[in-house]
C-alpha cells in the first residue's frame, strides 16, 4: 500500500518533469512581444474563462500566445457567459474573462471580480441559419414569420435571444418559435439536424458549421450588434500574463484570427 | 460501526439541499411560484411525468417479466441493453432520440410521411424522452424482485390448472406489487427531474415543452435566486410524491 503510493508519486513527478521539458523544448523561443523588455517570461498556467462562441478563435490564439511565451500554458474554460460569471462570483480562480455580451460583464464588474475597466475586443451579429441549399426558400427576416416554417431561436434571457427580440421589435415581425433554446449552439444543432427549417444564430456560429448549414444574412441584424468585452480578473494568479493576453487579443494577431471566423473587430 | 458511513452517506445527500436552502430567499418564494411561467412549468412537469410513468408501467412490466422468465438465448445480453439509458449521458440520449424520431431520422421520416406530423418540439417528445430515461428504473426493480421470488408459485398455480393469463394476474402481479410500487416511484421521480434528453430532443417552449427543470435552467441564466426557488419547488414535489407512495409500496402486501 505504502510502497505503491510512493511509486505512484515518483511516477507522477517523472511524468510532470517529462511534460514540462517536452513543452519548453518544443516551443521556439521567439522575440519578445511588444518590445517591453519583459524579463524571461515566468512560466505558469494562464486560465482564460471565455464565452462558448469564442471556442474556435481563442483556441488558436491560445496556441499562438503559448508559442510567444515559452513555458506558459493557456488553459480555457469555454461556457455560456452567465455560467462563467456564476463561477467567478463563487470564487473560481481565473485570470481573464471574455464575455459574449455587456450584460454579463456588467454582472461580473458589479460583483467586483474584475480588475479595472473591461474593453470591447469583438462584435458579433445575427444571421439566419438554414438547411443546406435553403430548402424552404428563406430570403429575409420577414420570411421567418411564415406559417409552416419551423423556426428555433435563443431564449430571450440569453444574449442571442435578447438580440433576436430586439430585431423582432424594430422590424415588427413576430416569430412563433418551435423552441427557445438555451444557447446558440443548440439552435445550430437543430437546424443542422434538419428538425428546424431556420434558426437565428451568430455569423460566427454559422461560419463554424459552414458544412452543415447555409446562412442568410439580413440587413436588420445591424440593429442588434453584440459587444464582446474582456477583462482581467481581480486577484488573478497571473495578472501580468493576463494583461499581456488582453493586449494580444486586441493586437494584429488577435484581430486577424477573430476576423477569420466572422467577428467584427473594433 | 455502520453508523459512520451511514451518516456520511446521508450527509452527502442532505447537505447540498441544505446549501440550496441557505441560498434561497424564502420570503420571495410565494411570489416566484405563482408566476404564470412557473405554474405552467409545474403543471407540464406533473402531467408529462405522470404520462411517462404510465407508459413505463404499460411497457416495462411485460418487459421485466419476459426478461426474468424467458429462456430465449441472448436474454442476458438484452438485460444489459435495457440498462443503456442509465449509462448514456441524457444529452446523448436526447441526440439518439433526435436521430431516430427527428424529421431526418428514419422513424421520424416515416411518421412525417404517414401523418404529416413532427415529433420534436411537441409535448409527446417530452413524454418519450422521460420514458426513455425512466424505464430502466422500473424494469430493474421489477426484474430483481421477479428473479428473487423465483417461479415456484407460478408453476404450482399452473399445475393446479390455472391458465397463463390467470397465473400472471392472480400470482405474478400480486407478488410484484411492492417492487412495482417502488419502481413506479423511482421512474416518476426520474421523469420529473429529466433535463438533458428533454432539452436536446424536445426543445424548450413555455406551455409545450418547458418542464420545471428546464425552467430552472432558464431562470438560472438571469436570476439565480428564482432558479433556486424553483428548484426547491421541484424538491418539495419529489419528496411529497416519494413520502406518499414509498411506505405504502413497501408495506402494501405485508400488511
């Protein structure tokens, strides 16, 4: 019993040592970013809480950031923004929080878990996701109100649903949804599976499912632009790295990667 | 000696609920509960859970009897297949149902072609999802009881001239009553709390598919207090149902 315990410990230590050396040796030492003369960057783990819709773009940015900071590992928790705020207010340890809307970031700042003023780094807008080849012939937002069309939207309580409501109000078109989903990926899944004829999703989500759904852009979407603010978490274990990550996301690499998946970059 | 682990076990079940209670604002409870959306979710939950429990009994009792009594080869394999919904994450169960009964699923396409109806996004889909996840609880508790009891009484009844249906009605069923009682309670409770399969397969729309657990999830998005209050309501309903049904189910036949 005791022996195996000790042996396990040795094995674990060896494994950790192996992994860390493997990481640092595979990372190419690169020029210092920003030219701020940062001393040999301290290694460690940067924990980023990011909205689910950032999964693809932040995943790539995390890898790029790691390449620029040898010894640093970026760990992500991609979830709905409100779930992330919930975690932060309950004491979860994180360094960076990127929200998919202002409301949830406001909740976080009000709960005093964010250090300083969050900055908007991306914008997103809605589009209509339809089945491949648009079998129902949906061409405009008003077509969603046609009877015989199964439309799925986000619940008004979540950001994509709030944006949907806003467009409905400004256009006077009232959609009778078959379901109000809890997040935008669920809407997308139901359009992709063919159970819904159309769904309102973000352009970035439609882009990530490009093989499974087609999108129909509509001009009214400009009336409900969603802002993505990012803030450094108060008492972040890696506060310095967190600030660098925030700048990196707003820098040329960040903007390029976010633009690639359809985000607007202010 | 058994007391220590027993107390730990009890604490594991009870303390999280206590945690929930400490976070809830009991003074707001009445105003939250009489909201139309809460009442509608409660009504829908009770109705669908009752319907799926009935479906579990109608389909699950024969299945349990067949599984316990049949000597067909491969029956042991079937026994484990019945347990699948217990192992599957409910969301995967919901996806599986969607791929079967959805508009593009092979059975769903057939139903659409024959009747023009669509299964997902309907209350029927909620009942199907709940039955799917709750059925194993009924089948397992019945099957265990059946196999534990053996078929001695049934064979004796048969030698005394009773026909199979009479044997089932007069011997098998009465022997099964306690297990049936607890199986019914368990599957009702499971159906009442069903969330993942429902939201994946049936969607979420007030009055149609948004049961109480889905309403709790929805509320948690904006107002955690009201989500907690609704969750308490769910707990109260479940405890009342179990308290009413369980002792009778256990003591029913012995008395």
